């Protein structure tokens, strides 16, 4: 819990959890651009089916993957995040 508090209060941008969620939306755009570059077939497939990727991934970013990964993998992700 305290790791999550430290991440939210000190590491994440100040407007990440604001009413407009501007920085959160920027992260979603960056993810979309990265996937378009690295996995174009996946993005084309999602586009054909009109899947908005942010509907799936937005919550992952807001809670820093805390509710979508099992604890041993979550701690590895947080280690990499905090290390960078």
C-alpha cells in the first residue's frame, strides 16, 4: 500500500489523477503509438473490430497494475518502474 502511495504522490505527474486525467490520456496515446509501431498487426486487428484499447488499459495505468497482476509479477513491474 505504501509503495503505491509513494508512486502516486511523488513519482507520477501532478495532473495524472486530476479531474481531466490529462497525463493519463497522454499515456494511453503513447501506448497506442508504441503498439502501432511494434505490433502493427495487432493494432490493425483491434481497429477492424473497433476496439478502443484505452477501455482495457486505462485502469491498468491508473492503479499502476495493482489490480491486474499477481503479486510476484506486480512487484517485478514496480521494481522496474521505480528503477527507471
